[in-house]
C-alpha cells in the first residue's frame, strides 16, 4: 500500500496531524520489517521509532510519494543494521534466548517463530529479498530499487533464497506442515 | 486441504495495537525533540560561525522582529509565532476565526470578541477557545500546553471542557483525560491519601483505554496499591492481571517478588 500523495505533501509541509496519521499507518509495517530483519520485538519497537523519527527529519530528501516506501525501507535497513551491530556480542557468544512472538495478527506464534528462525539462518541478502518479495509482495523491480541492486540480482537472490528456505523449512518441520513456499513461483 | 502460506501470511502480521501506539508516540516524541550535536567539531564550527556573525552584526545592527498582525473580520488579534510554529488560519468568517497550530508555540493577544464572535486555536490534541485574553499554546509530542497571561480561555477536548484563568496553565493530552494526565492525577491522589479517587482514575482509564499507552502504568500502580492494602487475594489478582499483559521487564520482576504466596 503506497502512501496517499496528499498525506505525503502535508507531511512535507511539517503538518503534525499528517505525521501522526502517517505514523499510525506505518508503525506496524516498519516494526514488521525490523522483526523479520532479525531484531527482537523490543529492539524492533525502538528501531521503528527511530526510523519514523528520521523520516520526519529527512522527508525533504524523499522525491515523491511514489518513492516513499523505498526511501523508508532504506532508512529501516540502516537503522536495523546499526541495531544489530549493537548486539554483536549475542551472536559472538551465542547467548540468544528463545525469541518471543512479536505479532498478534498473523499465522500464529508457532509458525511465526519457525519462519523467523528460517529467515535468520539464511544469508542476509537472500532473507532480505524474501522479506520484500514474498512477505511484503513488492515486485522485483521495486525490490531492486529498495536494496539498490539490479533486478537480475534480485531474481537470483530470490531463487537461491527460496531454495535455501525450503531446505531449512524441511529440516525444521520434517512433518512438512505448512511449507511457507508451497505456492508456485511467479 | 491446501497448506497455509506463512511467509505471505506474515504480510498481515501486526504487533499488538499498544506496541503500534507506543511506536507512533515514541517516534513523534523523538521527531519533535531537539537534536543533540553529534560531533564536537560541529559545536566548534557553530561557535566560530557565531563569532563571525557577531563580528559582522556590530556594524549593521538588526532590528527586532515585529510580531505578525492579522485582522480578521470582526475579530482583531495579534499573534507572535515561535520559530518552530506551524500555524495557519483554518477558517475565517464574519464572526469566527479558527487557527490551526500543528506544532511549536504561538502567543495570541485577542481583543474582546463581539457578541457571538469566536476565536479558537485547534491543535492535534484539542481546541482552545478564547473568551478574550492573551495566551500561549505549545504543541508537544503528547500534549498541548496552554499558558494564560490575561483573561480566560476555555480548553475543550471532545466532550470535556474547562476554563483556564489568567496565570494558570493546563495541558490537554492525546487520550485526553484518559492519558498521561490521568495517571499523574491518580498518583497525586494516592500520594495524598485519596486512595479511592486514585484507584477510580486508574480503573477508569483501563475501562476506557484497555490498550492505551499508559495501561502498563495503570495496572502496575493498581497492583502496588492492592499489595499495600494488605489484601493478599486482591494483590495476587492484581499482580497476575499485570503479568498477563506485561510478563517481562523490571516492573514484572518487582511484582513477582511482591506477589503474596497463596
């Protein structure tokens, strides 16, 4: 869902009421991006606040309403990368706790955690493309804009990511229940 | 039976509405907060620029900025906008002037209104109506503060309205009476020994805003209150009620330690 051009224009004029509406519309989405990029719920909440605050300060750098999602995602990438760097010790010393479900609407806590576990084990560039293409439903061209890579690279990462995900899913859920990639590739 | 598609199902995944609310409010607070300088170099550069400006301004003194004066039909008023004020006239007619202040501070001096005349300032949190006065309105992340210098203003939010006389300030917050102001008032009541009044405010907030931004605070203080009153069963119930919603964090740890044994 792209941003309403009128709302975008009002936000560029620093209309606080418009920003409040934009924050309400985008809080859940930015939070979801952050969680599926590997942050815990509390970290994702903090990152989402930071992303939206940066968007407020730098909205002048976003050229048009049509580019808003791409621009916002690029901010999210940087903020999430910084947040992950801050908890480097968790990966190094392998002190990861069992993650808690982050969503109340969705496929349910068990499947949510299984999907997040598989995404976390994928190479980061493949997981990112799966998140944008298969979870968020952006086209390959849109994903290419969002991550700053050619569409061919996106297609390649998507193919590799899906294959890897299938393998991980089969290992994690040998009963084959609810394969997340059961549908045909477009 | 077709297997579900969890990856795509995650597209509909949303956090708890309270989390979304906290993200939006936190982002608004961060966005509006003054930014801290990142590099000491910037501070040094700013100081150097300041010295340069001061040096340049000695030869050509600047005049003070005059307040902007607007005259509406039937209503005369004067407004001084802060540098950060986002201000516009929303509606203007023969006997009505409504201005919209979406951020920052603006100070208004309004001449006595003609019979039936109306002058109001609308902010994201509510509406300030003039009775004939001089007052400031400051829009902050969560609340709008009204400081009245002369006369009286009526502050209105949805069905609630109250008069603010000269020399007093009042804040209207998002969530109005069920927001931060309610929690503060409840804590004031409890500190002053008005236990029933405090409990009533906290319970009232939870009834009206069960997923509100301050639900955690309300539940926490109700649990502490129950514990303090020595009713073991009531304290267990209140603490369990808190832990069911907010199972982690230092407040949860503290309440677990305080929970009376059955």
